[in-house]
C-alpha cells in the first residue's frame, strides 16, 4: 500500500474512534432525554445519603462535627482520621459516634477528631455526649430557618457565623438543655427568634447574637453573659 493511502486510512480510523467516543459520552449524559446524574468521585470524604425518616439524632465522642440545615439528609465523613466513626439509622434515630471498641489507657472510649458534616432537615431532638458541635449558618432569611432541640452533656455547642462582615444568620427557635460541663455559645451576627436555655452546671455565651425572645432556667453554679438588648428581653428563673 502506498504511503499516502496508509496516512489517509489512519486518519479515517482516528476520525471514527473520536466520533464513537463522543457518541458514547452523549449517550451517557443524555439517556432518554434526561441528564444521567452520577455522584462525583470524592477523594477526601465518604458520603452517605440517608434514606428513611430521621426523628432524632444521637452524637457521642465526636470532637469535630458540623451540622448544616438541608432539605435532605446526608452524612459526610472526611477521610484520613485515625479514629473510626460509626453510624446507623435505627427506629428513626440516627446514631453517629466514635468507635466504642477503641479505648484509652483509662478504658474510656477515644474521641474521634476527624471532620464530619451532617446535613439534616429539622428533627425532633439532638442528643450529644462529650462532643464538640458547630452549627453552620443560614445566611438567607427567606430560606429555611431551622428549629433545634438539643440535649447536651459535657458538650460544646456553637452556632457560628464566622465572617466578621457577614450578614446576620437566622434561626427560628433553639431550645437547649445544657447539662454537666456543657457550653452553649454564639459566634458572630446571629438572629434567633426564640431561645430557651436550661443551664445545669454549664455556660451560655451570647456573642453578637440577637434574641427575639429569651428564657433561661439556671442553677447556682451555671454562668451566662448578656448584653443590654438581650438582658431586657430575658426571663430568668432559678431551678433551685
């Protein structure tokens, strides 16, 4: 075969291969007239899309978990942590906790320090033991304004709007039973229509938060700090 014919034959075959590849890609993207949705490969976290009704959440021994309001529920556990995180959904309760089989020298469960993000709609209650929780802000007042009911024990719970020049973030209602050794704090410009806090040997820090209605029940060893506009609206009662 002449050299020129070989070149033409090669170009023809390459053209056919390119056409077939493009056709395959189009078939994948537009099957039956609809875009085929594929979850992208995620190298830095394991994503679990949670199916079924979630009525409450139990968090235990987690030092770095972020709660993000969402229309649907999913759990993202970032890779790279030495401590294993376990989760299960059972009878409407989502359990997220450190691996209880890992013990320290005092036979206490080791905390998990890896980053975890929990995207959830409103649930009836969230129970947390020996954990550090950050609730991410909702910047749009017209969007979902979450309602939270927390039961805390030895847990740091922070509602954060970390950017100093950011607009205020909004929550409809936050109710917290802050038990032994717990901290409830607000960081940044946050607007809460109703805050109800029951403090038992715990602490409340308002930061730059604004409360429409404020009710505090407290024992004699708990502490809280309030500025004038929140203090004037506060109803404070003793539990002793």
